[in-house]
């Protein structure tokens, strides 16, 4: 059995947020929608930032 005391709980920004952001970015590029591309990039970036901040907070 794994030692659950050392595991970091699931972060609020899940991988789904990253995938959706990346999908928006790619779709925006394909259809030439710069606004959608930027929205996707921002969503992906924010998801990574939130997850990292959450991990750092839980490790302290």
C-alpha cells in the first residue's frame, strides 16, 4: 500500500483544464480565430499556475 501521508491531494486545476485550453488554442489556430487561440493559451497557463501554487502551498 502507498503511504498517503506524503501524497499531495488533487489540485483544483485538473488536467482537464489544460486539455480544454490546448484544444481551444489549436482550434483557434485552425480556424484563424486569434481570440480563441489566446483564450486557450491563457486557460492552459492559468491551470498550470494554479496547480503549481496549490502544490507549493500543500508542501509547506
